[in-house]
């Protein structure tokens, strides 16, 4: 009996370790990204990499001729992309349906009895999202490069992208215990850490504060960042790491996380991505909140917004860096705005 109890204790101990451990079983691939002994390395799991590759396969494109009458002349009430040929416009509508509403079909956005009708809110949203695609591909090439984005980059066959966020509803204990700020409530948003699980509203919308929370002097007397603000920034950084499936050192130098001069080139590209999110969340998504029905809004009445995971979905380059724009070149506007400077603001 004593031996049995001892064996059960050992077995339960081993099971507890296996269940609670954060480690993954080998083999794990490690790629050195900097000087030896500095922790500048990227870690990958070949098993999950294979799964991610499957999830990021690019759908077949539908090329169409630019010749022939324009869509605006053939169809009624075409307010966006009316300069395309009717063939291009029809091909894009078929593609968009496959990307966003494969089950519902055309009826998800259109009154099939009258395609010119604007009564469905989804049609208004779709127009705005097409303009958003063009904005990203034209203005934010410092982040998306020439690869660009399409509706599929985010939607992947879903009406609503699977990775979105809403402003959280504050949880208060009779106003006596204060606001937990989303801490100690593990969420995939921040890698199941104890950090604030919805930090995006303080960073991914216009007029949000900078992430300058690390002191740049030996004695941090000039650093006014609060602990709460610091925890929110670390929550966002953990989200970025998880969304791209990369380590902190993918962007930062382990010697000095705050130094731009010592950082990797990816940090500059990530900065532009953050500015891009502020633009699209504020000017293209939140700006049409009134269009959405109540069942599409969050607990505080806001609309679903984008973060890094919305596009990246577990890989450092959405769709593993493959571009769909060769079949949909009209999602890149002919005229683009000047590129922002990385030194214009360090947010």
C-alpha cells in the first residue's frame, strides 16, 4: 500500500509538470540573429510551422481583362471601383465573395432582387473596406512593401476576421477595489500572460500615447511612465510577438531594447505597422461605427478593430510573404502619399 501511494505520488508529480510546463517537446530550431551569447536568436517549432504554412496558403486568383466597357457604365450605383472593366469588376466581386462570405454568397452584401440597392449595411462596409485596402497598399508601403493586402489577408473566408478587438468593459467591485485593468485574466491577446489583456485601445488608435516607458539614463529620474502604462506597453509587445510568432529580439537588440540605433531593421517596419493600425482603426473602421447593427458591436458600443494578428495570423509575413496583387492591381491606387519618417514620432 505504501509503495502504491509512493508510485501514485510520483506519477501525479510527473503529470503536473507535463501539464503546467511552458516548454515544447524537441526538436526546436534556433537561428542565430546576432552576436553569440547575447540571446539574439529566433526559435521555431517545425511542427507548428507546418501547420501555419497550411493555414497561410494563398487562394487561386481570378485574373480579368481590363478591356471593354467600364463597370460604372454597365452596372447601376457602382461607387467604388467603377473605373474597372466590367470583366475586372465581376471577377473581383466573385473573389470578394469567396474571401468574405463563401457560405452566404452575394446575398451577404446585396439585395439579390436589386443589386443597386444599398439597404444592407454590409454593402456600405464593403465599400469602405475596399478603400481601406487601397489606402494600405498606397500609403503604407513602408510596412506592406509591394506585397500589399487584399480582403483575404484578414478575412480568410470569414464574415468577420477571426482576430479583432473591442474596447473592454470595465470590471469594478462596487468601486471599492478599483479597476483590474484586464490583469491576471489570461488571454491569447497577450500570450496568456498576467499583463493587461486588452491594451490595444491605448496604442492602436489615433492620439494614443507613445511607448516610451524605458528610462534612457542611468538614474531614471526623468522617466514619468506609470507602472500601469508600462504593463500595457508590454502587453502590446507580447501581442506583437505572439501574432508574428517571433521573439522580442526579432525587432529589439537584447543589449538595449529602447535603442533604435541598435535595433534590427524589422523594428522600423513594425513602427510603420503600428502607425498603419492607428490610421485604419480610426479613419476606416471606427468612422463607420454607426453603420453596424447592435449585434456587431462590442460591450461598450464600439466596432471590431484590427491588431497585428488580424493580418499576420501567426507568421511574420501574412500569407508567408506571397502577394495577391498581381491579379488585383486596382487595389493599389495610382497616386500615393509621401512616406512617413521613422524619426517623425517615436510611438
